[in-house]
């Protein structure tokens, strides 16, 4: 079978859209074969394994994956790219090799490490980033990174900033029989930070409940974990509870079952105990498959223009007991109060102004923060540029700074982005500024 025959059905589905058909990428990419786009997958666990397999089978040939984890015995029941001989090895490296061995003409480059260790240039080489993460902290970090790399341009008709280009984020997540897939386009949709409230909070138990009135099996397990493990030291003084050590889990399960009998609580098994100890949410392979396929389908639609992109949040419920099996899509618009992804505010500036003159003449008394509070003085404002660095800071700060050169002399071009911060507001406040030069602006 030739490479052309191999992808015949997909090409037929996208007939009439040679190269990239979507508008999600810059003009220089419009003539590139969509299969040659560079895709980054973050996470090579249950969801990441499915995503890598799907991307390769769809026809994407240039993929990179990053994950800091190594393979554990408990991964093997659902992370199907791993085998028992792989325990202890890097997830990203093993997953990449497995897919490349099975799918011809695909190249997957693995990275074993943290996403925070990669440079801006690393992320800028990709045309889409797919998240297969189980951490809200990591989601927020990559969301902020992509927002910081977004390019904005001045729109004369509306006198406002419009997004010129941002790397599309496709975020997938699963929790038991439930899952979500979403498309994040900075400047066009809500970002992860502005919809953080949708993620379930970490489950914790009050200590008084654990000690005095346990009502659930997890209360009994948590009590043994928190109170009895250290007090009784069943495996020696100072030995930490290891959720992957069967002997440790058996001991906790037995003690928790004994406590459960005292309060009429049942249902404490080995698997249940390990889930509570490791804070494991049961992973369902079918949920991972559905969410991964949805994420990869969105990348295909972006690349080929074969169908409209999802707008913009898909929620899946696969538990028939919980109101039946269903899925629904909800649209979340941009949030103008989000410090991470909101568009910069356009301010007209005279290129002869110094940074302080700009703040005093244009920002003070006019601009407002996300809580609609007015900036009242330049005395406490810090002004900085990503390209140049610190331009202005309070005299009493750790690094006092007052740049006396004009904005024009500093080589800040029209459309340059500055960030002003003012600690006098009741909560964190960053004013993202886009400069639009005009000689008509008066200086104070």
C-alpha cells in the first residue's frame, strides 16, 4: 500500500482543500501540507497514549511529546502503549517508539522533562498543542505561556487590538466516565485561566470528621493514612506510605476495614484503598478514547478546513446512571477581565514621550483595571516591555528605574506591547497596553 493509498479516505474527506484550509495559522503556512504541521502533545499517560496513536493514524507526521513521568505498574491497565518490561522507563520515550514502530512515515520526538523547562522558541515551532494532562497547575502554566506568545495587531476601524496569531490549544481531560475536550484560541475564546472554576476542587476531609464521625469508606482509609500510619509505623520508623507498595496498601486496607466495622461502614477493598491513598480517580479507557479522538478531530479540522472548529467546549458523560449517556457543547466567549488572555488596551502615545510622561498623560485618570478602578498616579506604577525590559518602577522598589529616553528612542514600534502594574489596588492588577503612535497626543 502506497502512502497515497494509505490516507486516501482522509484526503477524500478533505477534497478541495489542498494544504491548510483553516484560518488558524499564519499565511506562510497556507501552502504547507497539513500532514507536515508540527504538533506538540503534552502528557503521555492514559489520554496522551490515545492522542499519539490517533494523530499518527490520521496522518500527522511531525509530532513531539513531553512528559516528566516514568511508567508504573498501575499504568498498564489503560495506557496501552506500555508493557511490563517498560516499568521505570520514560513514558514519552516508550510511547514515541511504540507508535513509530507501528505506523509508517511518522516521526515522534520525545522529551522527558517538565514543560516549564522548555524555551519560548520551543513552543513557537508548533502549529497546535494538545493537552493530555491531569494537573490544573500544568494547564494554567501552558495556557499562560501560549497567551504570552500571542501576537496582537492594531485594528484601525475599531481602534482596538485584534489577535493576529496564537498557537491553538486543544485541551482534553477525563475523570472516570466523564470527560471534556475544548478548543482555546487566545483572543477568540475563553482561556483555561478564565474558566478555572469549571474544574472540580481537590477533595479533602476535615480531620474532626475522620476522627469522630466517619461516614464513608474513604474517611476510614484517610484516617489510617493520616493518623495511624505514622503512629504505628508498621514498616519501620520513618518509612513513608508508598501507594505502589502492595504490602503497604494491604496493611492500610485491613486497618481501614477494622475501623469501618466499628462504624458500620463497608466497601473497603484493596483497589479502593489504593485509590484513596494515591488520590486516584478511576480511569476509564473508553472515556480516554472518546476524548482523545475529539481532540485530534479538532486538530484535523483546523489543519484542513474540512469542517467548522468546535465552539468551543465539549462535555461528555458516559455514566448511564447519571442522567444517561450524553454529550453537549457550550460556548465560552473571551473574558475581558482575565489578566492572562485579555486583549491589550490601545493607547495613543506621542513617540517623544518618556515612559513616565506616557503614564501621566495617557494612563493616569483614564485607564481602569479589571475591576474598573482608575489608575490615579504614576508614583507606584511599574512599566515594562517584553523586548526591552523594565522601563519604569517606583523609587522605593527593590530595583528603582526611570527610563529618560523617549518611547521612539527606545525603538518601541507602533503596536508594541507594554505591561503596567500598580500594587495599590486591592488585588493583582496588570494593564496590558498596545502603543499606537500619534504626534497629536499632548504631553503633561
